[in-house]
C-alpha cells in the first residue's frame, strides 16, 4: 500500500477524522495534509489547526469558503427551485462538491496523489465527494477509511485512540448528540439514533437551529427580499453578500420556527433513510424565489423549469454537480432568470412562510388583462372560442370515432 | 339562432346564472334545463329548485355529487401528488370535468342539443367545461353567454334583471364579498377585487374556511391517516367514505389554520392572475400521501412520478381530464400505488402540517440496512467503491481528455 | 377596416399571393409592401419584382436569406437532433420564423402597421408566422386572407382574377402539380390531392428533389463531413458556408435517392394530415450529427438531449421558435456541443445513409477501456460487482418484502 | 467458497461456458445445472445436452423460449417504439431479462442457491442478468466467473481446457469469427476485433443475417402488416404467432438488405463501445408500428409516448426490465394501444423500408377536415384566429414589457 505518498484529508477536527489522520499515516505510511473549511457549520475552524499539528500534520489548510459556497453553489441551485423527493432542500448535497473541489485544488498545490474523507460506505456523501473528485482529477486516488478499516464500532475506535494516543476530547462537542449531524450555512441535518424508527417523533431538544413553532414569537415578522437575475440580493432594502444573506435569513427564520423537516428519503446507494433537517433561510428563499418568478417568468419557461427540476435535484443529490448534464440544465435555468428581478414581501410566523406581496419592474402580471372589470378591449373574449375549439378538435374527432375517455 | 332546441345549464341558483336562464330563453328561444350540483361548496342546493321554477324551467336536476367528486376525481389526482406551478392544489380545476360529465349525461337524458355555463371568456373554467363536454359528446353545442352577450357590467346586468323581472335577491349571498369565489369539497378560491394588485396582502376576513394561524389553538392536534392503494381510508382508525374524509379533514385542518395559499398563477388562456385559496384537508392529504409513499414506494417509481407530475398537473389545470394523455399518466401512477398502504401520523399546529410518523406493512424502509450501527452484513460497504468507480468512469474519461466541469 | 395603413405581405410572386395583394388593397384600402425571400426554394425571386410592380406595389423587398436561414435556424435545430413524431425533419417549420422575423423588420422599416401571409386557416404555417410576428412585435396586426375572404374555391379565385385584371400566368409553374408544395434549402413538401388518402402510394413523378432509390447509381458515394461545435463545416475536407453545405448535400444525397419521407402527422391545429417530404441533405446531416456525437458527447448529456428533443421538435413544429422555452432548450443543447468536433464518413447508396466511420480529437471512445483484449488494468472488472449490487439494492429489498416484478 | 451447493448456469454449449461448468465445479465444489435456451439465435440447442452430460452435469434444461420471448418481451417493447440513443433497437438487451427469469425459475425448481453466466465484467449483459435475477429472487447468489477468475486470455483459457480435458471443438463455430457475437430472434450483434476502431468500416462478410443493399434484389417486395392493440398479428393477411412473425420478417427483410446498423453506444458501465447489429424484422416492425400509430393514436398520446420513450429504452438497455418504473411506463404505453389496429403497407427495397400506405377502422385521420378542398363546414378556419391569439398572449405581454426573443 506504499503507492500513496501524500493524501489530502477533509478534516473536521473531530474525533473520527482525527483517527483517520493517524490511520492514514500508519496504514499508508504517507504524509497527510488536512483541509478544514468554514462553510458556515457554526463551529470554529481554527482549533483544527492545533489538533492537526498535534497529529504531526505539516501542511494544514483552513479556508473560509462561505461566500463561495452560497454564491456558486447554493444560489445557482435555488434558481432551479431544486427540491429532492418533494421535500428535501439538498442542504448536505450541495456542500459536498465544493469540498471535493477544494480537496483537488489542494492536492494539486501540495503534489498529493490521494484524497480521503470521513464519509461512511452507506451514505450519499462518499459518492458526492468521489464523483466530484474524479470529475476534476481523474487520476486521483481516493481513500475511504470507513470502507476499508475494521474500526466499525465505537469500542474498536476508542481502543484505537488509546493505542495511538489520540485525545478523546478531540471529540467534537456536537457529537455528544445521539444523532449523526452535518451542518453548513444552508442547513443542519440529523440522522441515526431513534430516528431509525420512522414512526418515532423526534424530541424537541434535537433541533438546534430553530425554535419550535410553539416557542416562536406571537407577533409575525415581515421581511422584504429583493431579487436580481434570480438571486436574492437585498433584505429589507439592504444589499447583502450571499453568505451574509443566508446567515441573516437563518437567524430570522429560525427565530420564527421555520425550516424544520422530517422525512424518509431514498439514498443513491439504494436504501431508504430517515433524516431530519433544519433549513430556515433556505425555506424562506425557496418560497420567495417562486414568488418572484410567479410574476416575472413566462409560463412555459416556468413549466419547463418545473419539469426539469426533479432531474436537476436528483443530479445534485446523487453527486453529479461537476457533470455535463448538470451544466446543461444550469444553462437552461440561468437563461430563464434574466428578468427574475423584483421584491417579495413575506410574513414569517410560527413555522409559516407566507408570501404577502410581490412586485417587479419586469412583472408580466398585466392587471389590464387579468381584471374581472372592464378591460377596455385588452383581451378579446371571443378569441377563447377558437382557442377551445381547436384544442378540442382532436378530442372531438376521437369521440366521433367512438372512443370514450371515461 | 333557432338551431338550439334545448340547453342544459350549469345553474348555481345565483344571480348570474339566473340571468343566463332568461337570456338563453330569450336569445335562443329554447328550453332550458337546469343542473345544480352539490360538490361540497357549502351551500344548500335545494333552493335552486324554486328559483329555477320561478324562471319557468321545467326540467330541473339537483344532484349530490360529493362522493363521486372525491372518489373519482380528487383521490386519483392526489395519487399523483399533483401541484400546479409548485403551489396550487388544483381545487377548482378538478371539479370542472365532473360538472362537464354531468351536463353531458343530462343532455343525453333530456335530448338537449346544447350546454351552457356561467364562466367568463378570460378564465380557465370555460376551457375545462368545454374540453370535457366536447371530449364526451363531440357534436354538442356549447353556449358561453359571457363570450356572447353585452351584459358585461354590473349596471347592464341589473338593468336586464329589472327588465326581465329577475329578483335580485337571487343574488347569492356569497357574492356580497368583493371577491369572485368558487368552492367545492377540496377548496374555496378568491379572485378579483384588491387581489388584482399582487403586492396587496388580503385582509383577514376574506378567508372563510380556515382560521388564521394566529387564531388557531395553542395546542396541536395529532391525527392518524390510514392509506390503502394510495388513498386515505381511515382517520384515527375510523373508516371514512371519500367525501366524509375530506369534509372532516377540512374541518380539523381549517380549525388549525392550515391550507391558505396566496399566489400568482399562469392561466391556460395566456395571462397571469392572482388567486387566494383555502385547501385545508387537501394540504394535509398532500403531505400525508408523500409521507406514506416515502416508506412504501420504490425510489425510481417515486422519481418517475415526480418527473411526470408537473405534466399531469398541467393537464388537470388546463382541462384535459378526459383525454388519452391524462389516462396514460393515470395508468402509470395507479400502477405504482398497489403497495402504498399504511399509516401516517401528523401534527397540526397553527398553519403547520408536520409529519411525525409513518409505518406500513409494506414499508421498504429497512432498518437493518440503513442503520449507523452494525448491520450484521446486510450491506457490504465495499460495494460502494465499485458503484462509485463505474458511475465515475465516463467523467474520468472526459477529464482525461481534458474536459473541465468547472 | 380602414385602421390599416400599410401591410407587409410575404409574397411569392405566385397567383395566390398576387390575388392577396389586390385583395388587401381593395379590402383595407391600404398600401401593400411585398417581401419575397430566397430561402433556397429553387425558384428565381427576381421575377416577383415585376409582378409586384404590375400590381402597383411601391415598396418591394427581395432578399437572399439562404445563409441566415441555414446558419441561424437549420444548424441550431440540427444540434438538437430534432425530429417531429419520430420521422419529420421539420423542413417547413424551421423556415417560418425567419420569414416572420423579416416581415416584422420590414414593417418596422416601412412604418407598416400590419403583416399578411398566404397560409390557410387549417394549417400550421399561419400559427408559425403569427406567433413569430406577435413575439417580435406584439402590437402588429395580422391579416390572414384565407381566414377572412370568400375566395375559397379555384372558381371564385379565378373570377376574382378576371375581375381585377390579375394575369393568371402569374400562376407559379410549380402549382401545376396536383399537390400543394413548399420548398426551401432544407426540404420540399407535398400535400393534398391524392395524398389525402393515406393508403395511396404517391406516383414516382411527384418527387422533385431526389431520384428514386431504384434510379440512383449502382455505385455508392462516400463523403466525409467535418464538424465543429456541432455544426457541419467541411465536406470532403473543403470548408463550406452553411447554405453551400446544405445545397451541396442536397445535390449529392438527392442523386443517391436519399431523403424521401411519406407520413401522417399531427398538426398543431388539431387534425392529422398526410405529407410527403424530400430532405436529402438534412437526412444525411441528421445521421452524421448523431454519429459525431456518438464519440464526442458524454452519455448523460446525450440522454438528456434525447429526452428533451421531442419537446424541442414540438416547439419548432408548433411555431414557438421565438419563445423563452425554445431559448432555454437551445441554451442547454448548445452547452453540450463544445466538443462535438471531428469527422464522419458516410456511404450514400440508393436511399441508404450508412455511417462507416467517425473520428475526433475530442473522442471519448477509449479503446484501451472498451477492448475485449487485455486492457492493462484500465478498467477493474471487479468494480462491476459493487455497481450491480448497489443498483440492485432497492429491487432486492422490494423483493424481500414480497413484491413481484413479473 | 463452499457456501454454494448448486448453481444454475446459462449455458450456450460453446467453449467459454463449457469452461465455466468445469470451473464452477472445481472452484465451488458444487453441482452445476445447465440451462440452454432457444431464443432464435439460429443454432441447434439440443447438442448442448451431450456436451453438458460430458461435463458431468446431471440436471440439464433445454427450452424453446421463442414465443415467450417475442410475445412478452419484444412486442411490449415495440409498443413503446423503443430506440436507444437514437439508433439501437435493443436486440441484445431485451433477451437478457427472459434468461434471468428462466435461471431463477430453474433455481427454484432445482433448489439451487446460485446462478452463473458467461458475461464479462465490462459489458452490459452482466448487469442485465444480475439485476433481473436479484429483482426476482433477492437472496440468490450470482457467480460471474469473468469477474473472478484469471483465465483472462485465450492462452490461459486453452491451458485450462487442456488441463481439465475440455474438448476444444466444444468451441462454437460461430466463434471462429473475429467478432464477439450475440444472436436471438430480434437481432445479431458484432463487437470487438477491428470494430474497436470506430473509423474502420466493417468488411462485407462480417454480416450474417442480411445481404448488402447492393446484393439485394432489383425488384422491391411489398408486404402488408396487420396490427391489433399495437402488435403485428398478420402478414399479408395471414395470422402469425409472434415468433413466426418475427422469423418471417427477418427472412424477408434480410433478403432485401434491411436492418444493418453500425454505431458507437454508451454502456451502462460507463464506457463507449462500437457495435454492429442486424435487426431486419425489427427494423420493419419499428417503421410499421409508427405508421399504424400515425393514423390511430391521438396526438398528445403520441407525443407523451415520444417523450417517455428514451427513458423506457434506457431502462431496457440498462437491465431494469423487472422494475417498478418499467412497469409504470409499460402501463402508460399499453393504455395507449387499445385502438392501434389496422394495416400498414410497406415497400422493401435494397435497405429501404418505405411506408406506402396505412388504413384502419380506428383511423383518426379525417379526410373531411384535413382536405385542401371545400370541407363543408367541418372545420371553421376562423377558429384559428382565436387559437393563435391566445397562444400568443403570453409572448405579446412579454414583448410589450420589452423582452426580446431574438
């Protein structure tokens, strides 16, 4: 196994990836480069430096990727109104290609011949990391310790720590939760533990990013989101950078009990799994984007987007961000967003996101035509007869030939 | 215009359709048959009899279509998870083909050669009525007074009433609202008036079927919905007929502030229009159906349904219920529902519908495989490597040939 | 009807459109501007000038649009591999938006307030002209004489000619055929006459652009087409402009009996119609484009294109070239063509187009991997097991739960 | 490896699978059951009995599956007009699920705990066999010797034969070809050898099932195919069973130089591969089915089929015949075929399949409406104006707001 000289590891600073550092050093007799990213998970990333150093790591990368994450990954995805399986806003999925991209960039910079990650062999994340990596650097070697080693129980892992002098307080505090969690600026997720029974309702204190609707304020919060080319750029009139926008929305929406989701989803590797998610800001952005599109997007463009969306969402979920087919869909989606400009007014109240107003200089809503009142000839009702008659023609011919549609 | 001998009119008993009765009699010198249906709009239909009699109508049909409506139209549509433009649950759309079907049946029974309705020339309903009618009886003549007459203002209409002795208290009380409304067991809708400004937030007393989230109880309501072949058949363990199910869910969900929607939608006739909707029971059913599918439906079947859904919804919205293409899609959807059986537990609270549990004898959720704990060999993590490698192969080859996916 | 001051007419110089010139002058008391385009229909366009002058037309436009037609309409469409209803290469459909665009440009230049065309009220072309025109200039008035006048038989038309001194030898010679024909650089079409019986085989002398396979040479012709970004740019090594390319391919392919098609298609206006088409060069280009894509396009990009194609073809057929949804699809398609470069070798023989070779510097065909021989480790066959196992997982779980797929 | 007691092998009687018999016996110390099917590959299957006996096999299955193959696999697939990547008629793909099904049935009958096949680890067939098997019997063990053993060159294989006394004249004569071939009633395929250069034109004597167009008769052959519910049931008026139909069409079409195809396709396992195919009867059936559909199928049903088709074809190609999603699509397709009845007349000539007539009692072609002549009011041309106006409305509104579609 000495064919690996240097490996770049996606390193959280937590216990599991600290074990991986040591295991890689031991197993592959190779140098380990750690890479720790701030993508808005809500924890300090700087402490990872000391931990990596303590493990003998010489090349340590710690990056703030928050703006890039929201600008180049979250925003393009929200232009697509992407929802997986009718519910899931793809919070974990969309962060993985960015990590993969950075791993490869660092591998190129440091001359590493392999990358490694802490995702298990049962989940989607291994797929997303590795597809991204292979797409960007086809000859890269990927080491997935969870698929290789035999440290598959807490006990064997602890024994390994003891044997190799890995301080157990490396253990990420977050991990004291009985759930497996993942967080970034877009969401935090919970899996495992009692959630493995899909009939079990999670206890209130599992949730970390939002108050319950019950505990939310009795007064609604009104906000105004300003859109430009399909992206939210102002909040209550103030221009915000992508990461600041999402962070701010998370705070406001979370405080109003917004963004919790509890579902059973289908993993790419073939099994169903239960997940709980908090996506406060994303939940607001999803509704707001549809609202601004509702007045600015052409009908057939909107319908085409709706028909392409499940496919786009599936690509992101399955890890095909860096693929020709995702780029094709993105090209179509982005083409549609040139006039998706304007303002959406929203009411946030105890878990509810209510669209209460939308306006735009590019609005296609034409009051003069839509009105129930006299429209001064803007629309000729008699046109409807011909419209219906010709749309019915094929159905009438079929009925004339004796075909029943009952 | 004397080529019409008898016309069947979709008659609400309200002022507009009462004027139409007289106008048809005058304009076409023909006999008018009235047809009034109870589809759960929440108003007595029997009073329509006296009103029709007063207008000289001899053949009067008053039908209770509630069970047929929910069983044969609403339930099949919910199997598809049909949502138009990401939001609208198609409450008005799905009732129209049933009315069209009954109009044609009555035309056949009474020997009528025409049908008529009170829908305007700007809306979707004319299309839905007429496509349905033509599909079921291709030679039928359709009379759409709003596209023909000149009674286009309230004043001319009132003058016509006075001249023709039509009592203005025929006027449906509902119409005292400033909004144009439509209701059936699935929903009530509001259009027109101030809603024609999409930046205007509707006042609280517009809404009729639900309390506001603010006014809803401070305690959540938990319910259990039992599914069979994709349809909800029990509520809290009690078997309910389709119409009773929906009526009961409307009551419970409406009392918890659930089911309001405010949107701008794209009409088939080419314009955007603002609509507000209350769909309390339907909102619950939509979430519940997806939840029971989440544990019982195969992944690829679910994804195929998701990709077909926008198209199905568009067909229903545009009035193509009685069409070969809707039947094809329905065949695919129904094929998928054989194992969609089980129970969903829901928490209803101040506008929120939260899925808190799902279970089924047909569950495909396999705890033994999904678990984060030791799975006793149910799943071989090493398989993931080959899975990823071959899925990545085309991307690696492309990258090897110098193609970048950035 | 005096609200029209000046109308731009798509004028062929033939009898029908000559009658329209006079009829417009008479009926609308307006000035008529004629526009005659060379889009490769194979007839002189200059003679239209004298005819128009004889009818008193003062502003006469005669344009050679052949290069624009192929470059901006035919080539983008062929990038999509667009085929309507499995067979039709959209020869007529793709020319109409260009005519519409020119009509509007001329209306803008001449200050005309209306356009007119000679398409009937039963066909697709009226829709294509008018949708294009409305999309480019929403306030334009469209006059479609065939939907308005009563000159609906040859007799009434001839009587009108006599009365208005329109020389009947204006009659386009082409029209001596019993068929209604339309031609441009991409194809020639035949409709009407005996073709209205779909069981009737057209006689050999109907066809004008190709010899029959029987009459084609006994020796095959080999050609090489060079592609750049999805467009054919060289023929047998020689760079050719778009129009020259198509004209040359028409000649070569037509001489080899290639490109005839006889079908029943579904018109947008609701009826089925029989059409026969000759598309010699297009038939070659379609096969060749797929062939060059077969080695240069990523699998999923190719499959996405295949799934979008019917929709794209339908948009072109129905006249929605100048629409947001066609532009979205085009953006996706064009995104995919960056590496569609290389050479296709074809054998043309008695109606057959046989792809006999393809090569490209951007080829993704990797002999080292595909080989049945020893691949020196380029592909690890053991990966296939994991690939299959995980792809099968959902099916196995379902089967374990007793579901049968038989 | 002693956990396998009995394995059912898909046994051709050729050298490779004979080696596999011995290798399984040796490697797994298990009993081997052979299964040899006649699916129309054009070779005797009975000789496989003696060969299996010579290898010590006690349970030998030899089945004639030709009718089941065409009736239950080929015909349903042709109802879908399934073509993979625009060209390939799926001849190999569609036979694999039937073999998988029979392997599992025999495993159930004989109490075997494993199945085995001779497909390599690079191809699609391993996937098709194994997905089918797992879907029908999730606990089955699959042994794929080509992924396991080290007999990866001709030399090592021959050495194994010598060592284990396997007579080399077991070698299938067909294998003397330099190509890897596969045949069944639908097609014969060629891969490998010189074909691995996609710019190389195959030599004439590679092809086995058809004469070249050059060598085909100078006189065309006319045939009439009668359809019932989308399936061909009569040839020139004579009722033929599915297998007889296909066999007869193969003969007629092959004699006329029809059905050759040379392409580069994308395998499910991620690589491109060159394949040549002869599908004489299938090529005729594809054109004929589309022709009968062209007059009997509703437009929107036809378009829906066209949009679903690439997905259906991909499922078949990738091996998902026994899957919920293929069944859903089949349900939609079969729903559409109830009226696909009638007769298609075809002219076969030197590689060309020309549709020259179609007729049906269920025809939706309505000459009275389609005619260029006076239609006696069957169609009101004035309806077209309203049809166009409303279809253009959204485009006009957008243009009015300054959006350009150029």
